[in-house]
């Protein structure tokens, strides 16, 4: 009875071993997540001590005013005075930015800091004012929102109709969001200047980290960005209309109008400045969550942690392929491989991902992958030379394992073709297994007692046995 079910027991044992191998794989995946989380913590600590991601909104003209309303309740006169802000968006906005990105290392972790030179120019349409009795106008000003003002590297000035005016810190009054930490700069202007079409231009030297975003507040907005970073990631509500990317950097151009982004509708109603914090604001808690933006990210598109996680996702496939190969070899050559030996080989396959993670933090992913693949393949090959009692077959398995690692590397680094490459690899492996086992009589194989298979003479011993001894 034991002989009849020995093959089934062997298959069930291998299935259990594959399930068991998921345990170290999940533990290693947890280590990768911890290292990735710690890297993000380091990056956030850098942004807290310097300047973080930058978002720029403006320029926008703000006209504060006090509105007085009189009404009666129970024959009692009540006078209510509210302070509001009327915003005027520019007719045209043209932004040109040059960004110099430089990696910054904190221990073994890296983030991308940048210094940018931005030039803004455009026009505002002439604005007429109706002086109502219950409206008391305050002095207008032009405001530019900057998400992290710590990145301002020099005092900016604005040229308005050939007059130079220094920017002042702060946005004066926040009618944009419910957040009290909104930063920026402003410059005072006069009502007389607003009576005619107003042209402006100013430069801004800004330092930031990882990302730069511009909000297209103009009725017609054009934005050109040149940077020395070869791996940009374009985000936001629209992609660049033109872009060129090479190993030295990239150049990109955006353009938009109110017909496309509808940003003018956010400013259709005046903002109310009152003790009611959440009343009548342009946005909610954050500008990023409500306004369309042109965004360019300077972070690494795929770091070693993401690539390592991709590799680990193929671990179960790797383990199954190796175990199936051993099992087919066990059947074809009628030798016995103990479940503990399967398990040790599986552990060596799992250790590869830990070696890959540890080494990639110091020498880069590609070199770490090569070293890890060679180390684990040679280790498994050396171990199999004793298990299989054949150097030739152990070398063959080593080459087979290195080929699988090479295929895995191609699949990981070919995001668009990963499904095609992975499916092709599986098809080729399955074809090889079917070709090798096409003449096997599985009913006969099932009668072999794998628990006593050591009674069968291994192939390498058969070659050394004389015909007379047989």
C-alpha cells in the first residue's frame, strides 16, 4: 500500500514545502517594507529641517474690503460687518523655470534637492470699481503662494509697469484654504494701477525637494521647465504638450486655459475672512487637493526597495520551478532527494532576496542583483554536487538557475513587457517539462516506492558498474 501511494505522498510533501517557503518570503517582504518606511522617514526629516516639495500659485491680485449690512430682528437694528477678499486672476501667465537637481545623502538614503530659477511674466486686465455705500475698500496687493517659504533663496522684486517694488513676506490674509500655515509673499499695489491693463514680471530663486508644481491661474498659461534630471515623472491634471528627455536632463512645456482647467470658477465668489474658519474659502484644507497643477517629480522612478519587492513577488514561481525540476530529475534518474534537502535549497533561494536588499542599499540594485544571483547559484550548485553525486548535473542546475535569475531581471526591468516576457518564460519552462516527461509511464512510476528508492542504483554508479556485476 505504501508503494502505491508513495508518489502521491511525495507530491503532497513538495506542495507543503512550497507553502512553508512562503513564511521566510513574507518575513523578508516585511523587512523590505520596514526599510522603505524608514527611508521615507529620513526624507521627511530632511524636508522638516530644510525645504520640502514646492507648489507655486500666482500672482493673484487681492482686494480686501469690509461689507456692512444692516437688518432688523424684533424691531432691533443689527449691524453686521464682514471682511472679504475679492481675487483677480491674471489674463496671461508665462513661467520659465530652470532646475538644478542634486542628490542629497543621509547615511545610505538619498533624496533629490533642487535649486530653481523661475521667471514669471504676464498681464492683468483693467478693473473698474463701483463704490457702494456699504463697501469699504482696503489697499489691494498682489500675492504669490509658496508652499514652503523656507526655500526662498533671495529677496524677490516685482516689476509692475516698469516700476520695481520689493515683495514683502506673508500673504497678509488667507482667503484660500482653511489651513493657517499657508505661506507666500505679497507686494502692495494701488487702485490707480488697476484702472489700466497691468503688466508684471518677477524672478524667484527657490529651493525644494523632489517635486515642483505650478498652478495655471492665468486665463492663458504657458509653462516651460528645463532640468538636469534624466528621470522626470510628470504629474498633475495634464501632461506636457512637448517634452524631450535624454541622459543629461529634460525639457517640457505645458499650456492651459480656463476653458480646460476651469480654475476661474474657484474664485467666482469672494472669500470671507471671519472667525468661522471654514466659511467661504477658495479651497478646502490644501491647495494641492483643489487646484489643477503642472507637476514634475525628480525622485527616482523605481528604487531598490520597489525592485526588490518586484523580485520577491516571483519567489513562489522560482521555488516551484526549482522543486519541479528536482522532482522530474528524481523521477528520470531514479535517485532520492530528501525533503530536508528541498527545504535547504528553498532557503538558499529565499536568502537571495535578503542579500539583494542589503547589498543594493550600498552598491546599487544591478550590481547587488548580479552578486546575489552568483552567490546563491554557486552555493546551491555546490550543495547539489553532493546531493546528486554528479558534478555535471550540479553545474547544469547552476546554469539553469542563473538563466532564471537573468530572465527575472529582464521581467522586472521591462514594465511594459513584463507580462509578455513572464508568460513566454512560463511557456518555455512548461514546454521543457512536457518534452522531458513525454515518455514517462506515470502509472509505472507510481508503483516505485520513493521511500526506498535508494535501492535503485543512481545513474552515476551505473556508469561505473561492469556488465559482469549486473
